[in-house]
DNA sequence: GCGGTAAGGGAAAACCTTTTCCCAACTCAG
DNA sequence: CTGAGTTGGGAAAAGGTTTTCCCTTACCGC
C-alpha cells in the first residue's frame, strides 16, 4: 500500500536472528525458539505474539545452526558418473522431487570416472554433514569409481551396481523384455527377432534371456539375438542381415530392439527396403526415449524403465534409512512399462 | 598391514572433532585450529605434531560450524526450469565443474514452471546460507517463474532471461548463425535457405536476422526463412515446400536449419527425394546434439553453443561476485562454434 | 494463611570452529 | 639486573539455534 511498507522478508541485508525476534517480542531466545517450534509451555497469546513478531520481521531460522545442533542437515548428496546422460536425468529428477517434498535439498556431484574426484566429493559431502547419499550411474552393471561401503551415513544405490549388503534399486530389464515380447505374441506375431547392444552389457543378456524364455513358453521359434552396438547404424546393419536373403520366407514379422536408437535404425532400414511397419514387421524399442520414439515413422512402441519412479523410490528409501528405519538390503527390481505407439499394429481381432 | 590398523578415517562412527585432536596433541583447541589453518604463531614442531595427530585421527572440520562463523558456506544453488533438458545439462555440468574445482558444492533445484515451488527452493537455499545462486532455464527469452531480484546473495543468470541490472550469460545466436551461413558462402553455395523453429522464440529471430545479414553482405539472394516447429516432421514438410516444384531450377543448394532435429528431417527428406547431401544440397544444423548429428547420413555439420563453457563462465562469474568483485551487469554473449562433419561437402578448390 | 502443584518463562549448556585478545616466559640490550 | 620486545600458546567470545533444567509466580484446597 504505502511506499514505506515492510520490504520483502527475504531481501533484508543481514538475516534476522532468533535473538532479534525474542528481543522484539520481549521474551528470551529460549521462549522464542519454543514458541516457533511448538515446544514448551506458554500462554497461547505469548506463542502467537512471538510468531507474529517473527513473521513480521521475516525471521527464518539459520539452517546451519540448526543442523549443527540437531544431528540432521536435511541435505543429501547425489553422486553420479553420468551427469547428464539420458538415463540418470529422469532418475535424478525423481530423486530430487521425492526429497524436496520432504524438505531435503540435494547436492549434485558429478564424479565422472575419476576415483580421486569421487573421493573428493564424498569427503566434501560428509564434511557438510549430508544425511545420506544416493549413488547412481550410467550402467546398472558397473560400480561407481568410489567406495561408499563404510560411510557413517546411509547409502542407496539406484541404477548402478550396489555394494554387497547395501540397498539397491534397479529396473527389471527381464520383465521389461517380457512385456515387449509378450505384446508381440499377443498380437499374433510368430517370428520374433531380437537386435540388441554390445555383449559386454549385463542388461543385454538379461533381456535376451527373457526374450528366449517367452518364445519358448509359447512354443515359438527362437533365433539367436543379434548383438552389436547401441546405434542406429547397427539397426541398419542388423536389418540387412535379417532381411537380406531373397524371398520373404523366413523373414521375421517382429523385431524387439535393445534400445530406441537401434529401433529407429531398424524402422528406417525396413522402409528403405519397402518393408512396411507395422503391417509386415512390428518393432518395439527399449528406453522410451520420447524424442526418438515419437520421431520414428510410425511412432515407436517402447519399453519404459520408469526411471523417475525409480529415482523417487530411491529418495524415499534413503529417507527412511536416515530416519532410522532398517531397510532390507539387497537389490530391488522395479517394473518397466510398455508404452504403445504405432509400430506394432493392432491385434488380429481388433 | 596388521588387522588392528586404524580404520579408514571416513568410516569412524562419530566424527572426530577439533577438541579431540587438541586433547590428543596436548594443546588447546585454539592452538589446534591455528595449527591446522596455518594461522597463529607456534614452533614448527608443535604445528607438525598437531597436524600429524589430526591426520592420524582422521579429523575433518565440520563445515557447518565453519560456515556458521565465517560468512561463507562454500555452497551455491543451481536453479533450473529445465531439469534434465538437453540444454541445461551440459550447462549444469559446466557450472558444477567450475565450482567443484573451487571447493564449492552445488544444490540442484528443479522449479519446473511452478512459482510456489520456486519460492520454496529459494527460501530453502537461503536458509542453508548458500553463497550465491545460478539461474538457468530452457529458454533464453523467458524468465524463471521466481523473483530473484532482491536477494541478499549474488545471482548469475545463464541461458535464461536475466532481471534488469543483473549479470547474465547467453549464447551468441546471431554469431552462431553467421558461422553457419558464412561457412556455406565460403564453400561456394549461392542459394541458401533457412528452416527454423516457432516464431515465438527470440532465438529464431536472432538467427534469421543474422542469416539475412550475411546473405545481403555477400550479395546473395535472400529468401524468407521458413518458420515451423523444432521437429523432424517440420524438416520433412519444409523440404516438401522448398523442393516441391518440378525442375531443379530455383532449388536451394544449402539449408541452414534451426536445430539438429529439423536438420535430420531435412536430410532424410532430401534422401527420399533422391537429392544428394552434400553434393546437391549442403545442410547445417544448430545445437550440435551429438547423438543426432552423428546419426544423420551423412553426419551433420552443426553449430555448437558451447553450453558447458557457458556454464563454466557462469560459475566463475558467480564466484567472483561472491568474492566481492563487482561484475559488470548486463548480458554477455558467448561465442558459438561450428562443428564440421560431412553434410556440407568440401570447398570448390579443395 | 499455608503447603503443594502447575504454569509460564528464562539461564545456560551444547553443537564445533575461528579469531581476538591476553598472559607467561624468554631474549636481549643497556 | 631491569625494562622492552618477542615468542608460544591459551581463554573466551562469537556464530544461531535447541533443549534441559531451574526459578518464579499464581492458583488451589484446606
């Protein structure tokens, strides 16, 4: 209203302290503290008067001082060696969301593949008295380059290889692969191929095994998965191998791909050969990387690892650990989800 | 060596305090503090003895207590609107790197487009006594949904619209566009088209203007830029418009695209029409999104905004502000860089 | 009017470190 | 031997909050 109104609380030069609030309200700091925290005994009027004074002065408690005394800082560290890869991103968002809802801030620490850097970050976080640490990475089957096994704060591993005896959360790759292959089976596809990434990845084997299992369960012919790279180019090349022989006899009528980029290469290669998707061949990808899945023609059905849910769960798990609840150690696998777009066609009866 | 060796410093249950170090070394905490910080006067032996004791005990000073006393927490907040978009990612990596090198930790805060959430985060950061804040977003021409204009800590804006009078760093989009178009000119291309994103983006206009300027400077025919969406599909459609008319007369021999996805659509559409890249038409993209630029056939020449450098500069700018150095307010534009791959061909003389 | 109890509020320790000021002892010149 | 200056080191306050324990006052029943 008037020009000399109170400035916005947050803009004051030196932050107002509890002592000042107490002085302004005519009480001791002890009483002021108790009034604001709902502790201690005092008349309702006193409590309200102190609260009002604090509000007017724009008092905000100094977290540093609070953390020093209580043994919690409401701060956790997020350690990753994949800052900014497309997997850890949704995961980090999930972690961050879960924690922020509980008033916890997140230190972001990118350790690359550098043990020294990792050690540095962990020590810095410990010095800053984080309540716990979440470790995440770019590969589910690799350790971070840093030892987190004997810290004095709880640690949760998400989408990275956990230490033995620790709490770990990963996606259920086999389950995700089942989702895809069973979808094909339900649609009446009979000759289902699998094109995947490099042999060195654990997920490649997990998914391939699930692929074989499902086919076997349905008495369908099983072909050896084609393993290569996580690239479009490999998708092209694999198509050349699968669809190279003359005559359509023996051609697959469905291809389950290890990731969306391979799937994109497959779809493009099929189109170049005049093979129609989904009419002649259905295609399913993995990762549900929207920017890719939505740009293929037709848009790609893909397995989503629910990474942001994974991150959220990791955040909550850490929180309960911090709160003293013992969590069952071991690896918990979270389900994937099939996002159906248009690269598989409709069921025969549909 | 032996089984009863000291445990790893970091694994001790209650952290070792300065008091314990002092007691173990037989001095006062004051002396211990001074010994470890290189302050005060004492014999070299005393100092060394205290240091050795601290090392042996695995002493690490409590950052909380330090921060409370000094007025710095060696912590900054990174506020973003685009957690995990592909622009803010390299940017955040740059920020983080620059700061970590200086012993500063980064709070990651995702505010989405939610003013309430933003306010919440800013207050939490202020409570935790961050030394400064870096604001970044997904669009250079939009404000974050939160007011950072009157904080008691310095703020640096990177890749987002700064408040008036603040320090802002952005990419030089016009310069980047010049790089692309001049490259075409140098290669002898004469009929250069421009396909870009939605009109509502400031960068679209900046780049389009630079495009016109360069053509005019070289006396080349200038066509109205085609504005649409940031998608592959739009790249396809734009090609249909530009190359739809029968006969090659009047067809462009170069296309400068507003981003890499458009460029990808353009390249694919050209190939489908039997138009060769780069022989018949050169293509340049924007953003240098490697995963796209390297998957096009041929690989895409693209303008890189050097976002991680931008982030690094933002981090350093904030640091000097925190250190009390007055920084020139206003927007500083950082140069782009052309990453040459194979979608433009070689110069005529080459 | 008195003893007991409950209510309201304050003093002070604690968290851990840094820094200022001070003191004791030693050295050295005169 | 005395006074000044230097050296080595400690006591204590400061930073902002929480919490335990204690004190004062008021009220109640008898």
